[in-house]
C-alpha cells in the first residue's frame, strides 16, 4: 500500500467532530516500516492533537529509535496542508535534514519539502541528527 493510501485510511479514522477537518498522515522509516496517524480532537479544544503526533507515537512505541525517511500529510481544502509549527518540531526530533515531507490534499495537489526547509535552524540537542 502506498503512503497516500495509508494516509487516506488513517484520515478516515480522525476524530474531528468540532472542526470537521480530517487529517491523515503516513510515514516511512529509514528501514522501511510504515506508521499512520490521524488528528484527535477533544471537547476541551487545546487537549486535541495533530495527525503527525499520532503517527510519531505509533512509530516510537512499535519501533523505538526508528528514524523517519519520508512523511505524507493528507489534508482537505483547496491548498496543501503543511505541518503546524509544533509538528515540525516533533517530526524534526525523529528526522534528518533530508527527510521528505509530502504535503497533499484530496485533489492530489502536492508540495514536497525537505525537513530543513520546513524547520530551518531547528532546535536540536543532538546535532548528529
Ligand atoms: Zn500539528
């Protein structure tokens, strides 16, 4: 299954009754494993979290220490959805400068960024990343 297909499936499991904005993410690790996530909203709005966060948690729980090779973020609406600032930092924690982040929408519009384009001069306590 492609990352897009995985992200579509994940997106269908989003819990977004407040915004009705469903997001799915699929990521591939350097060693070829794939993990997915969807956004999870909450009646107490700030307690919700983004699809990237779900996918990263799945990855770290199943494959501790895994590094991200590429990520696909599938949103809705006219433009392509890029990760929010917090998710850029979260992705950076498990990525390299050349990790690819493919941002796309339901129509198939796509923009692909390197991690160091999305988060230049990233905060990183371990510069070996
Ligand atoms: Zn986010």
